[in-house]
C-alpha cells in the first residue's frame, strides 16, 4: 500500500501554478524606508550649521551653569558651615 503525500499549495500562490509578480522593493519595505528617511533628515538638521557655542565647545546648558551658578559658590569660612546646608556657600539653593 503506497500512499503519496500531496503537498498543499502555498497560500500566496494561485492553484494554476503561475508565480505571482513580486511587489516593488519600496512597497515591501516602506516602513523601514520611511524611518531611514526620517533619521537622515533629523541628522541633517542636527549637524548642519550649528554654531551655538561660538567656538568655545560648550553647549547652552553648560554655559548657563558657568555664568549663573559658579559665581555663587565659595568655600565656607568655617568647617561647621560646610555641613550645614542652610548656610553653606557650596549649596546653590541655600536660604
């Protein structure tokens, strides 16, 4: 008794044996191509013509810390003042 196993046709192939035409590459990978395009545009706008540091190699946050916070910080005159955060001159949020 010989039984032959018949393989069922593939779901995306028609029963007559004809091979369906493949979709173009951009349609099959449209989400990936869109994400790559967004990343390329974001990279361009991130790095093109950015001179916010005027040659000092500091970003705006670092420059703000240096100009507003640093002049307020001084070494305390007494060691006791170092551990009292209310009056310590190293604490920028002191009273």
